[in-house]
């Protein structure tokens, strides 16, 4: 909620209420921004942690694709061409990055919605409803969509950017594989992401499998030349499922 622009309003409200008060703060995660707010708004707070989840759901298969920074967008398009998906949420670290990735995919005939805090409330509602209804096959978003949203039947999650906080990784990939359904989560990792990935692996106490997409390389992959738009939310029988996509384990 704070990422959506409510922080100034929260500060104004707290400035008006008595200093002698009881304040409770509920948050799925406590990133540095929330810690700063806590120190400003609360005095000697006590933390109560209930059911903290440090492992992904067993129904989610999650892997990492190492890639050069210059090839990230090409690999993203190759993955979308290689897996049999119904709906995909692509997470980016910044609002500018989300807009850029969405524009790239639109040029490649994907039906795309964008969700981040610079969008108006009406635009956010239209994006979410269109994604739920199947009007859009891809939702490109910042961490604003990682939790607290009612989005069912998401078959795939792609972390275009590695999250900087381990808890965010759990919430992001938890958008798929819900209600005991199976789901797939892919993370694109460049060299600079190694410390963040190491933090995630320490957090979940497990090393995440690194794989490569056999159909992708700098020399042999080219974007689709067809001008025919994809049918939204329609599985393409010519494409393998995510778990059967041609890929191999990295050494």
C-alpha cells in the first residue's frame, strides 16, 4: 500500500494523533522501508511473527536461468515462445523497467497489462480485471503485485529482475501454484544478481537449480516475425509445457 503512494497520507495522519497512543503495524514482510517507518512512528515496538514462510509452496517448480544482461530481453521472449502457459506474471524491480518490458512484449504480439504505482487507480483496476478475464495473457508488474491481490490460475511467474529481499521472492513465486495447483517460476539472473540469489538461497535453505534453455543462444534465437497476435490465454499445442521445455542443468 505504501508503494502505491499512501505513505505521505500515513505520515500526515500520524502527525495529527496524540503521541501517547497504541499503534499496531501488520506487514507480510519487513523490508528496510518499513523498518524506517517503524522507527519513526513507534516507540520501543515489540515484534510478533506468526507463520513466517521461508520455503516456496511444494506445488511450485522454480529454477534460475543465468543470462548476460544484454540478453535478458531475448531470453524472456524465448521462454514465452518455449513454454505452454495460460497466464504469466512478469516481475520487474522498477516502474520504468516494467514499462519497458511491457512495451517490448507488445511489439511481439503479446496481450500485456502493466501494474505499478505510477498507474492510476482506474488503470490498475482495468489491468487486473483484464488479466483475470483473459483479455491479457501477460501481466508485467513491480512488487505491488507480489502479495495482497486476488489473482487465481496464474500458470507461470517470471522474475525478470531478481528481488532484492528474500521474502519478496517467496511472495512473487507464490502467485502461481495456488490452491494446490501446480505452477512454474523462472528467474533470470545476471552476474550482478549473485549476492541477492545467495541471500534467497540462504533464506529458503536450499540451492535453486540453474538451467539453460537449449533453444536459446545469442547466435540462433531471433524474435518471431509473424504479425498475427496470439490468442489470449489459449494454450499452443505446438509448445511444450514449462516442465517439459527443452532445457538442461548448468554446471
